[in-house]
C-alpha cells in the first residue's frame, strides 16, 4: 500500500480559515449592533432582545465551530501506520493502537473519530474530515477500511 492522505483537502480551510472568518464577522456584527452602529428601518437601533439573541447565537455558534472544526487533523496512512498532523507537528500511530473508529453523519463534514487505546500528543481521539462525497449519507468507506486495518493488526 502506498502512502495516501485520507483526510479532505479542505481540512486546512475548515480548521483555520472558516472559523476565523465566521467568528470575526459574526462577532463584529454583534458588537456593532450593541454599539448602535447597525441601524434598522428608519435609523432605529436594534431592540435589546435582538442584541442579546445575536450575542447568544455568536457564543453558541463559536462553540459549535470550535467543536467541529478546530480539532480537525490531517491524516495520512501507509502499510504500517497512520500519520496525524495538526499542521505544526505530526505523530505516527500504529494500526494496533486503534480501539474503534466512529463517524458522525449528522454534521455536514461527516467527521470521523479514531479512538485510540492510549493517549498521543493529540490525546486519545483523532478527529478528521474525510474526503467529500456526493450523496454521502451512508458510512464513509474509510471508516470500514480503518476498522479492517486495526483488526489485521490485532483487534
């Protein structure tokens, strides 16, 4: 088996660019609403309940984006191991260190979580975004592939 990347080419954008842009723009809009810089019809200030609703949405949205995007990793594999990177450092994880592989199909990026038997520099779970598929409601093929590789190594 040749070395290949199993995470999406969009991982960098989803990990760094999208969160930065969304959090900054929505946050600035919320701040502008509180400061009175955003005016509604007939130049009236936004009602207080709208300001607080936007602040709550920004906080919840930021937490959700952090949970789904900021923890994404770039993942490659070869015949003996996974190579996981956070774009600053990379760790090698042998297949026999994999305890389970799960997928969340309810989130549009379908994050895959590799549960490890022991912690690495990135913890005991590796979350990555698989390559995108058209009509991808079924389990991503890389989930079963990783499970098989882990079984061959001793699961």
